[in-house]
C-alpha cells in the first residue's frame, strides 16, 4: 500500500514540475522563434523598400548612371535616413549581417534582375527557381525552406525579396538541443528529489501503520490467555453449581471474544504477509471450500451455483486462500437477500479471476468505498450478535494484496458483486 503511495507522490511531483518546465521551455522556444521571424520580416520589408530596379543593372562601358540615381547597393544599408520613423535601421548589426536575395520579374515572367547577396551561397539559377516556386504559391509573404520571402508588385515588374534564415534556424536547433539536455537533466534531478520527498512524507504513516498492526497482533495474543482462563473457570463453576443462565451468558460472550481475537490475528497475519507460500491448485482448493458451504446454504434455503475452471494454479499460502474463499461465501450467505449465489473461477490472460455475486440490498457508492475497511458494517443496526464484526472483507482484501492481487466490489442490477484477481503461477 505504501509503495503505491510513494509512487503516486513521485508521479505527482515529477509530473507537475515536468509539466511546468515543459510549458516554460516551450514558451521560451516559441516566443524566440516568433521574435526571430518577426525581425526577419521587418528587415526584409526594409530591404524591399530600398530596392530599386535601376540600381541593379550596372552601367555599360562609357555610360553614366541615370540622373538622380543614388550611388546605392542593396547591401549598403548605412544611410540613417532609411526607415519610416527616422530610426537608423540600416546600421543595426542584425541587418548588416543578414544575407538578402532578390529576383525581379517582368509582367511577361522574364527575369529582369537577380541579386545573390554578393556571395556564393546561392547561385542565380537556384534563386530564380526558388522565386518562381514562390510566385506559383500566389502568396505575398511566407517561408520556404530557410528563406523568408516577400512578394511586391511594382510598376512594370514583380519583386521577390528573400532573406536567408539558415543562421536563425541553426540557432533555434541549438537552442532546442540545449533545452532537451537541460530538461532531461532537470527531470532526472527532480525524479531523485521526489523519491527522497516521498520517502520522508510516507515514513511517518508507514511507521504508524506498523505500530497499529503490531498492537493488533500483540493485543490479540495477550487476550488469548484471559479468554482461556475465563473459559476454564466457567467450566469449573458449571461443575460445582450446575447449568445456569449467567454461566451461559459468560460462555457466549467469551466465545464471541475468542472469535474476534482469532479474526484480528488472521487479519494481522494477512497484512504482514509473513506466511509461507507454495504452488497451490487453486481450482481444487476452491471446490473443496465450496462443499461445506453448500450444506450451510441449504439450511438457509439458498443455493450456490458455481462454475470452476480446472487447472488454475497460484503461488500463495493455502490457509490464507481458503480464508479468502470462505470469507466471500460467508459474506454472500449472511448478507444476501436472494436464494441463489453465483460463484465462478476462470482464467483471464495471466490471472485467476474469482467472482461471487448475490442479490443484496441497495448499496451506495460511499458504502462500496468503505467496504473493505476494518470494522465497517453496512447495516449499523446489527450489534455483532451473528459473529460478524466487520473484519471479514478486510481479511479478504489483506489476503488478496499479500498475493499480489486486486479485489473489487460493485453493486449492479440489484446484486452485490465481488471480484478478485490473482496472478497465475507460471510454469
């Protein structure tokens, strides 16, 4: 039980912090990506605003530049007068270090000018091919590969301006790799820390539970002696004074106390899981345990209908498994309202599944959630005169858990259904 609690605490701590870390790192990554894309689009727009087709064609030998044309190159962005708001965008390092490309097309689709950014990273042929594919998309802006592009219709021609985002993509990839490394390291660290935290949280609860179990076991053993003394003294008095109602009451209550102590000791042994285990023919054990209950059922006007699959073996303690079966059958006989009790044992994958179903009074969801608690009684009006103290199902659960299984109770279509799943012994 406490192992599951520790695992849940570790999962909760790691999942919460991991989720927070993932959201934080993702936010950083996405915001950085969006900022770089926005910056690229702004610089590309500035580049396009400064573009002049006349300045792309170099003058022929002996031919002067057009009158009034400034001595300007697209990669010469040092003029502080550029920029709509008067800010010297051209002198920003990011702008000057960026690589811009441009291809101008006539209205007939003829290439008028190609600018490869004065480097050999992109050939004119590849730039023209990229620009043509961009025009086919029919979009005014976007991204293709590592290129962010902008398409503008000018007087007499179409401009396709591009900025190379290889460096940005490389930086983003490196950022993502670093985030993965940091995230993985942080996850491992958080996992180790959460294990330590879980142990510190669960330790007081575990120690308290051990003290309670030890108290139940010690108290049970201590009570066996006075119960035996009371029984012996009652027998001696009966021999001297004869049978009377007071001695009968003493014997009756003493027997009830003896049954309660036995159940407490059984529960303690089941919860501690300190009983020897062996390979058990569970099918044979179940059939043997059903037989005496058939007689009890007949005396109460009830019938046990059972379907037990042969050859199912489990690894466990035979006495504890018998106790498990008898508790469920006794519970069905004592608290069932119908005449029939359906019992089945079958193999499902790697588990032996035992089901006991009987008609019963309506059970609430709250009652089902407390069904396996110690001393829980669904019918509070009963005083325990029937030798049931609310420990039977607790014993059944403890026995199931000690065998690595699961037990479940549900109320469906007017029936109380108890299902137990135990791992099958592997050959």
